[in-house]
């Protein structure tokens, strides 16, 4: 961790990663939509390593002023600000994989959400239209470029299916479709196979 005193975004990212890990384990539902809702499943105030002695003590020391007793107000403000960032992420569907810190990720009813975006082997959650986790994936040796290419491909599938459906419908009305040895007949059957695979 860098400067625990001032890096609110790093603290928020660690909280998000820990929430996603709990979603993957089934401890927290992917449908959770606020930081307050997390308390129904876990002690949400522990996210970000705030219950780890070393992290907590270092945070206290970096914020404590001379002669100050108890928890420093600047530390409390930092934690509240980080929890506010996480709350906004949850409101937008972050735990369900509907928003992602990486660019060009999937949108719409299907989602892909990263765990720790700085880690190329990070856990990814694949969620369905009802925000249920369908699969957890470790990227393994995928490069960031490959991961983004996969995300773009997933995002393109609905448009590809719609285009194939439209083309198959139009070509199956073509007079040559009835001829079993025609190019149109061959192309329509190839489209139907591609549609079945895409679906």
C-alpha cells in the first residue's frame, strides 16, 4: 500500500476487491446495492484491511496529530470517503459485475467484473441478467490486451446474434434457398449453425 494517509482511491479499490472476493465465495450476494446493505452479511467496516492490526495501526499513526487521543478525525474522514466511493460503485451494480474499473468491459444485462484491476491474474465474475454470479474466472496468463479483447467479444455477441437472425430470416425467403445445392441454401445453414453456437 502506498500512502495510507492520503490514498482514498487505493483504500476504496481494496474494499471493492475484498467485496468481490466475498461475492465469489457466496458470502455476499451479487445483488447488494449499498454499503449499508453489506452489514446484513458481514462486518463491512472490516473491508480495506481495517481489522488487520498492521494496516489499522499504520493508518492511525499516519493520521494522528501531536497529543491527539482516540481515532484521528482525518482517518475517520478518509474511511468515510472511501466507503462513499464503494457505496456509489455498489449503487451502480459493481458487485453484480455491471460496472468495472477497466475500460471496454461488458455492459447491459450480462457483465464481467474484475477483482483487483492491477493484477493480470485477477478473479473475474461473470454475472447473468438477474445479477446472479454464473462463473468465476481466473485470467491466468492472459495479458490485459487479451482480457479486453475477450470483453469486447462478449459485448459484441448480442449484436452479432441480432444480425445473424435478420440475415437468416431474409435469406431463407430468397427463391434459391429452396434449392438444396444453392449458395443461398448453404449460407443459411451456416448462419443457423453460427447462431446456435452464439446462443
